[in-house]
C-alpha cells in the first residue's frame, strides 16, 4: 500500500487513487490509520470498513491546488462552527479551507441497516435563529465560505416552526438563510397563505423532493417580503387596459407513477414592486407589469379535486 504526502500530513495505506493532470492527488481510499492536521483540528480519515452502515467510498478528496475538498471520518468528531460544536462524519470544504457542508451521519441505508437505525444514532440539534428555534434532527449543515450558516436540511418527517411577516409556518425539508442571517427560503409542510399587493395566494409545492434545504419553494428577500413561490392552489388573473383577461392556473396532468391518477402541476410566481412573473404548468413564461395590467390572485378550483 502507498503512502502519499499531502499539505495536511501523510496518507497511509492509499488505494484506488486518482490524480489531476498537474499530478496532485484528486481522491483515494485509505486502509491504515493516519492523522491530518486542518484548520479545524486533527481528523482521522475513514480506514475501517467493517460495519453494515459504512459507505465504501473515497475517503478523502482534494482540489487541484492540493487543498482539502472532502473527508469521510473514521469516527464522528465534534467540529467547531459559527453555530457551535457539531458532531461530523463527513465534511466538505471550500478551497479557502472553511467548511462547506457538514454531515452528522453518513451511513449506508441497505438491507442490513435501516433509516430508523441510522436516525437513532443522531441527537437533536438545538439552534436559536432570529426567526426559528431549532430542536430537530439535522441531516446536513451548509455554510457560506465566510463560515456563516447557509442552510439546514432536516431528516425525514422533521418540521421546524418558522416566523415570517406573513405568519408562523411549519417548514419541512429544511430552511436556507442569507449571509446576514435573515430567512431566505422555506418548504411549507402544509399550504400557507401569503397576503400580497395582488391578493392572497396559497403557496404549496406538492412535488417537493426533500433532497436538501438549500433552495425551497417559498423565497423571501432580506427584509422578509415575498419574492417567489410555487403553488397548486392559486393562480393569476391579468387584465390589460383593453379589458382582455388572461388566467393562469395549475393544470391537472396524468401522474407518471399511476396512469389512473391525475396530479396538479405547480406554477411558479415571482413578485416584484411593479411586476409579476409566472411560469405555468407547461413551463411557459409570462410577465405582467403593473402599468399595463391589473393583476389579481385567484383560487384554483381543481385544487379541491385532488387528494
């Protein structure tokens, strides 16, 4: 087995390595214990793969500059962040050396290791934000290169209660923040009402996948005003100066999973001080300006027809 010298220390028992064109190590697996010195302390990369939950993946990766890109830890370790100490099993980094993503757990879900067993290993995170008090299981933390919190991804079936200018809502999947600490996005666990200059819209994305909390379907500006959202329950009516009306509503479409069922395809609305932009269920785009149209929110009658 090889030994390779890096900027952070010597990697021992190197296998399956690959390199950049400049000769710098890109990624590898290691099979012997070694210690790397980083700006966050000493880390021991994964070298034991003897548990059912272990993922056999590249232990460590680097940027072409030789800076650390990711590390899969042999054992979970507390790491100091801007929101406190967090136990990590997998870390990714910006090239400037600060943490990009922190995964408290990185177990392999399979026939030998269930999602429920994985979740039992994780304690609730307690974080106080300006708009939310977190006391939940977090699957991923994302940070800006400055070190400030960028997003939180929740474990399945976890919700957080978020305070906004429009009311207090439950968010599933996660939340994201501006670098200032203001709320940027949330993913409604239930349909929510948003009172705007154009009327009240009901926002809800029935196709939220729950992959991560970086970008959710309801987006705010830094002052807390609504910027954009997805909806299956509301639409837009735009009337021009000649009295011609255009109505855009979510459409019922045949389900790709069950040919006997129909599902509503969400539409996207983006609001500004003088304009409403819409992307309909067929991905056609519209722009309505306040000086050319009277724009009002309307209810989608088909919303009551779906489960």
